[in-house]
């Protein structure tokens, strides 16, 4: 499966491709296994989820017709992951870094702006090397 965002995709389709649901799901499952009295262990689900976002988006995202990794999708997906994790129990609440107004504001901004930002800036970083990838 290759993740491609096409010009014909609707706003909702683009949003669903930009928000890394698989990493957010993995984070949620792992978070349930962290004992509340061990705040240092909240870093494990966070790092695993972040690694999944970067790995999946780098390996499975490409542009057409260049067939190169679309770095803008990777960056937007990492930002979306960070915002979603900030809105959940876990790492940020364990260290008292959580603010509900900031969390809700960022979540609204990412949800509304992600497809619009991709539409404006979405292009592969390494376009000149497109013919080297099979």
C-alpha cells in the first residue's frame, strides 16, 4: 500500500491521509500498559508512535509521477501526531505540560489547516532525484 494524496481527493480524504491514525492507535494501546506511578515510562509509547509515523510516512508515501517520498506529508503527519498525543493522557499530563485550551486550539488548527497547508506546500523534497528511485 502506498499513501498518495491526489488533487482529486476531497478535503476529508486528504485529512485522513495526513493524520497518522496507526501511530495514534499504537500510542493509545501502549499507554494503557504504563503504570501511573512510573511517569518516565510514558516516553516509551511516545517514541514508538513517533517512530511509526516517520517510518510509515517515509516508506509508504510517494508522489505521482515522481515516485519519491513526499516530505511534506511526513512533516505534517509528525505535527499531527504530536498534537494528538498532547491532547491525550500520558506524557504531557505526567509532566504537567498539559493545558486544555492550548491542546484544543492546536487540535482544531491541525484538523482545519493540515490539508490546506499540504495543498500549498506539498511537494517532494528530493524532486531532482526522482528518476533514481524504482
